[in-house]
């Protein structure tokens, strides 16, 4: 099958005056449930842009108007589920899509201000990371103003330079929940709370190079549950239509993002407690697992924020873990038979795990910026709430993954903050094999 590539998108302005301050705060492409992509733009302009190419003119729709917490306008435009009118196969010097403000001077020459990435229907290079925000919560304070203590901006820039076809963010974007303590230079001036200023500081500004480099799939993390920044996530990054007067949606049903012959299934387990069983949530999660058999055809990758069986350091440095709610919700030992690989974050480290029974292997990539967790280097033989690890390991430090397709297998490069490769793994036939580069 020939890979289809959606042509790049150009943001243009219609007025030289506006070119000095175009009002565009952020712009990106995100893949949507069922296929296709959506262009989103955040602007301070009074109206959404017009979206055009040489043959079509489309009015970008307002997804969310400004309000007391979000002083910006969010606009969106669907690119559809196939190339159709919005793309061509492997374009060479292809058409550029344009955006022009409705309230600009239409008679002035447009001024180019940036490009958005192409959408590849069968991505060959997939970047994975998560837990990227900077923690300010009561007495737990990260030095957000120190790029060594909070390296998300450098990680995003290094990852963008590698030109991935797709980025999967496994959740947790906004950690700035409390005001910076008085006299703390490490976070002085930081905004906080579920509002545009905090979202912009914690995600959109540092992520800007990567948002321009590749389309995203955005998972919901526990920091985006309804008691934290759930409304902001649903407004800005959520995959469904946004209703500003509706209550926060606590749980999204699993959805599929087709990636060529492989299907990525996104499961929302943001609310699932790790160390206790939330009995009231079990029916919903059990239904989610049961739906895997009919949601998508194998090969299937399952992406969720909280890993079902991830590891952290327990007493005496022994590996412990496992999400008790998700384990209790599993309908049976064969619920994950159609899944080839699991992707998650939540634990702030890198982990590659093969389990002793029929469970698919697990990659944990929650090392994108927030304070790191302690995890034993060797996870082999660990018992994670009844699930034995056949072999596995973790790595300290911040970084990201780049998965590159090599025939029927995938090479997985574990990158440090500066972009150097720390570890190389290969994934094939429901197995992770890792060796030093």
C-alpha cells in the first residue's frame, strides 16, 4: 500500500500590520478517532481564520470562545478521514494550505508565518513521551525556570530535529497547580491552575517546535482528570466536540487511530487509582477492555496513561507496582490477546518490560520533564500485583523514545535530553529485545 501524506499547511496573515503580531499563540495537527486529522489554532483574534488551498475555501470553526480562564479563541478544521480534497499522495512541492484572519485587510499581500506538518497515514517514525509539565504543588516545587531541572523545551527541540511522522503524548501536561512559593527563584513568575497562562507555560510554549514538526495523538493523564485540569484538556486537546457549558467528562470510551496496517487504540484510564480498587469505576473499565475485541483489528497497540503493570521502587529497593483498579477490571487472562504492544506514562522513567505470561510487552515513557521517579534498573522476576516480569529494565534520567519501522519490526531508540541515544531496543512478535547501542 502506498503511503498517503497530507500536504503541509501554511499559516498566513492578510495584513502587514497583523504580521507584527499575528495573534496565533499555537497551531498543530492532531489525529482523530476513526481516522483523519484536525488542524487547531489558538488565537487572540476576534474571529477564526479562513482555511484555504488553491481549490477550496473553508471557514475554520470556533471550537471554544474566550472565557474567564481561557482568554484565547480555539479554532479547528477537520481534514477528513482520507486524502480526498485535503491531501495528495506523496506531494512534491505540493499545495500549501493557508489561513488568513477574517478581520484582516484582505487586499494586503499575505505574510507567511509558519508551516504545520504533513500527516502520514502509515507513520514510519513515531516519537513517544509524556509527563512533561513542571511540578508546582504545595511544597513539591520543581525549578521551572531552570532548563536542567525542567528540560521539556530541550526535549521537544531535539525530538523535532529528528522529524518524526507522529508524536504520541501519553498524558500529564499541566503540573502547575499551586502558586510558586514566595522567594523561590526556581519558579518565580510561574502561572498556575487550569487556565491558558498555565497551559501555555507548561505545554504549548516549550512544545512549539515539536507541534510544528509532526502531528500528535494526545492521551489524557491523571493530571487532566476532572479535579485538576480536565476542562482545559477537553477544551484544548480533547478528541471530541467541546461544550463549554457541559460538566467535565470524567471518562472517554476507547477510540481507534488507524496508522496504516496497525491500529492505535487509546484508552482513558486517567481516573483509575493505582493502589486501591475503585469499585464504582470497574464496570466502565471492564467494558473498555471487553471492547478491544471489536474496536479494532490486530495488530493493535494499546496506549493509556497509567500502565496496567508498571514498576516503581518499593521497600528495600524491590520493584513493586501494578494498577489495582485496571487489574481488577480485566475480564480475563485473554483480554489483551489482540494487543501487540502497550504504551504508557505516569511513572516518571523509561521502562521496557516483557511479562512471563501472554500479556503484551510494555513501554513506559513518562520521562518527558516532571520530577523523575525511582525504579530498579533490573525488573526481571519482579511481581507486579500478581503479574510476573519475565525480563525488563528501567533507565534513569529525562528523555524520549523514537520508534522506527524496519520491515516487520520496530527499532526503539531511547534518547537522552541532548538527543544522544542511550539504549536501543527492537520490537517484533510481541517481544522487546534491548541491548546497549
